[in-house]
């Protein structure tokens, strides 16, 4: 304890707003004992408070502070108003979040877990229709947003690519957005131009979610990444404040890392090691934003050096489809996050993440498949977390998060206890 026992106890009573009598009852000790712990150190009657009492008091005070925080957020109105974009219930960027609001979203995601794990069903979005407009390749984001909406009882209409949409006939973003808004209740949009999803959002009042706008942002991916880090850390007994995060690969065009570093920067005292080949470093405008809170940011092109000491290794794919004049030359032949390098340079309790897809072809500068049996590899747990987190996003933006708990019913079918044959034991759905 850095302060004296008397200061500690007085401070606790003040914070809890309790009298000595009530405080003694609250912590389960005799009033007489409390009095002796509160006496000035030199006095004859003074006694030392047992360690177990001090831990208990700390816990009570911390709990109280948390409850207060929850009460404050409940008073400050629905989450969707607090994270709104230009006053609308839309999700364009992680900049819309504070640490408190992101953790509130994760409490809702936690409530969604029994549905995501196929133990319960809910119909809170019955009758609602989602429009999934994907003008760029996607598997996970499109299907998991669709599945998340369906698991809340809604249904989904999809369009993929420009070829089969009227944009190929010269239709503007404004017209497309307004027309679609007459048909559906929410839109998820992916588009190759940075800033384009915001244009869709400006042309409608229905919820719009950015499913990736060129090399700009991918907020839902960053949210599920952060949710994964917190979940994995809680299993490992680690705190995110003070952690060391390594981001590896094409940090120039990788929109997932652009969103993730800004979101992580909401936490305290982080160390970021950014490992990118020459020419593919993280853009300055993102570094400036993430660096504002005093985190340590180091940059290197050496993979070996970059992995040392990292609690999280976040690998990314080369975004070749966005290359202008860049060549792959910046990558050395051995630039691959594989078992050998992780065993040699990484921590034994590191978690290895990737937004996926990974390029699994031989010689690819990406995440190796030889880590598939390694419990540190969190990529499938990460992808699975896309469902509860995206369900939480829909529930919040459509204002039904308060209805979920009472809407739960048991499922009628029985899913396997582990989804994947190689899943780690702690990754069961039961
Ligand atoms: N799926 C992610 C994205 O859409 C990552 C990637 O494609 O490499 O940005």
C-alpha cells in the first residue's frame, strides 16, 4: 500500500460515503477493530489491518467506481446517440468511440454470445431488412454482417461488385443510397474509395455501417479485434493498459490496422511496434492521431526485431490491389510470420491475430499456416467474434439492445461442441 493505512481507510469511507459504523458492517469487522486501524501509527492502541481486509476494501471501492461509471452512462442517454455520426445512427469510423462507449458496446456483445454460440435465438429484429452493398471483394465482413442480422431475426438483401449494380450505368452514390434506403432498414457498404461510404451515409437517414472504404477505415473489424484482444487477455490474466502490440505487414494500405491503432490508442501506456517493409509504413496522419495520447510508437522493417516482447502480433496481408507505384521489393524473402520466427522471437503467451484473408500460398509474405495447431493463433476465435460484435452494432444502431435479454429462447437444434477440428480447448462453444 503506497499510502498509510489510516489515509487508505479514510479515503475509502469518503468515496463510499459511509460512516465508520456502517463501513465496519460493510466490510464485516467490529467497530472496535476498525478504530484501532484508524489510530495514528505511533499510538499504543494502534494495530495493523490484515492484508485480506485491505484487498477487500480495495475491491469494494473499485466496484463502486465502476457502478458509478455505468450509472453515468445510463443517464447520458442511449449509446447510439453518444456514438452518432453527424447526429445520425451510423458507424463510419472508430473516431466515434471513447473507451467507455466501446466497452459499453462490448457488454452488449457479451450478451449476444449465447446467440452467437448457438445456444439461444432471438427475434428482436424481426421484419427488418439489411442491405449489404459490397463493391469490393469480401467473404467474412459480408457474410458475418448478414448472419449477425439474421441471428437477431432480420433478413438480408445483397449486391456484390459494380458489374451487377446500376453504378455500372453511371448512377451516383447519392441516388443509389437514397433508393436503397426506401427498400431496407440498414445498409452495410464496402467500396474501394476512401471516404465513399461517408458519401452514402450523407445521402440517407437510415443506419449506414462502413464495411471498408478503400485504404480508409474498417471500424467493425477493429471493434472485433479489440474485443478479441480483451477476451484473450482476460483468459491470460493480462491487462490491455501497458501492453505491447506489434502490427506487421502492409501498414500503408491496410485499413484494419488504421482503425485498430486508433481504437487501441484509447487505452493507456501502450507500446506499438510497427513492422512494415520500406515504402509500406503506416501513414503519418494515423500515427499523429494515435501518438497524441503519449503511447510509445516504434517503427522497424525487421520482422525479427519487431516481434520481440509483443503481447499481440497482428499480421496483415499485402494489399496488392491498392498498390500504385509500390513494388513488393520492400519485403525480404523471409518476411513471413511463421512458427519458426514466432518461437524464436515471440513471447510464449503472445496472441497472433490477422483480419483475414491470409495469403496461404507458398512464399507469401503473410501469416504461415504452420501455426494452425498453435494455441497462440487466435485468428479463428477472432473471426468468430465478428458475429457477437456485429450483432451488438446492429442492436445499438437500431435501438433494440435493451430487448435482447428478455427475447432469448433455447435453440431447437444441437451444434457441435467445437466448430473447428483444430480449435483449442478453450475455444469451445459450450
Ligand atoms: N478483410 C480485410 C479488409 O477487408 C483485410 C484484407 O482484406 O486484407 O480490409
